[in-house]
C-alpha cells in the first residue's frame, strides 16, 4: 500500500476553480492507477475521475466531464484534480485513491482501490 495525502480544498464561490493535489509515498507510484472520489454529506462516496499509471488514459464521471481534469506527475509522486466552473453540487470531501494491482482497465469502483487518503473538503457556495 501507499500513503496518500490530499491538499488544496477550500471554500469558493460557484464558478471558481480549485486544484487538488494528492502526494503519495513510495517508490512505485508510477505503477499505480490513481483515482479521485468524493462524498457529500448524507450520500455515498462516488467516483469522480481516474488516470492510468502512465497518464495516457483518463476517465471521468459525466457530472464532471469537461469541467474537471485529472493529471499526474510521476517524478513528484503527485496526482492532481483541476476543478473548473465549480457548482454547489460539487461540495464534498474529496479523496484520492491508489490501485496497486496493475490490472488493465478503467478503475471507477471504490473497491478497486487499495489505498486512500484522508480527504480534503471542498465547499462551493452560490
């Protein structure tokens, strides 16, 4: 497993942007598929975006597609989530997750990830 630490959350007005970062420990970060999930109060955790180990493949939930961009810098052991045109319904705790399995394919289910960060709060007000 790998240790993950998210940062970059905050309180912003609708329409603003935020960039979340997730710093990973370990020397094999470049082997992991990475994902972002979020959980709003009273709701189940939901998939946001995922990126392959190389960064060449990304996949988004339809609710954020076109507004959010996931990226990674393997030299810095960091994955990012650029969030633009934020909406109040984006308010949630955002978690990054790592999948060390090496399996091929899109990772959009939370049980496919074996390491999780502690989360960072994003609050969007109108």
